[in-house]
C-alpha cells in the first residue's frame, strides 16, 4: 500500500468513515462487505478505521460491492445545474503498481456516473475489476499508446484512437502495452441497486 494514494487531500480516516457509512446505509456487516468484495475482513476493517491506504483496485472492489462508484466514496454530491471541476480539484488515485486514475466527473445526487482518465505505465497490469450491477455500461477511448483490454477472459488490443463499449456487469481488466503503456478515457454508468454478487477475485 502506498502513502498518499489519494493526491487531493482526502484523509484515510475520512475515506474510512465514508465507506463505513455506505456499508451501514445498506445494512451490511463488515463480514458481508468482505464477502461481496472479495477483500479480506481484516483489510475492510483496517480501511474503515483509516489504518490502511487501499490500492485503487481494492477501493474499486469495495465501491462495486456497495453498488456505487469510487467518486461517491471520495466526494460529497454536487448541487446546482453547472459544476466546473478545476484540474487541481479533481481526485487522483495513484496505484503503487504504476498506474493512475483521475476522476473527471463530479458526484451528482442519485446519478451513478463516473468519467475518468487512466494512465498505465509500460507493461503494467492494473488488474481485473469486478462486475458491476446488471445493466451497467462502460465506454472507453484510447488517447495514446496501446491498451490491452480483457472482458470476461477475452483479450482486445486497442491502439490510440480506438474505442470500445462493453456491459459493465462483465469482468474487465486493463494493462499497458509492454513498450508504450497507454492513456485512456472511461465513462461508467452504473445501474441502480446493489448487485449482490459474490466470489469476486481478489
């Protein structure tokens, strides 16, 4: 686990408080959240207490198990018709394995939508992300380099300028090309409701 994985100043105790609040709002025990996310009970407990800084993959799996996005765990919902999110105010998560996710979209009320820019270093495997609730959708476009995208075990190689769509309730994995790495944009629309999936990898 790396220090400062959240570059925009959110403290680990505050993050833990938000995860705990989302868990309790759904009537889930720590044991049940651990089961749904595939994260060990001790890790869930340490993250909730602010004692551990989660990797991006761990944070994503916790958010997915809670039926929400990383964005909602990091920020309070915005209000008003227009929201400008300055570069310096965007949440950035840096994973110690060598990749970075920048959240470009604000959290909006009950809308579960996330728009992000991801940078993956050459040869870096960002890991496999758990399926979201049925009906979720993800749209992806590669800005530079080559992305190795895997959906339910099926690999796809996407070069700069290529784009893809896939149902969000599939297992999805991202890796950077060994020579170039990649930068890509991802828009994620989560279907409402808790998916209740079990046995995720992790």
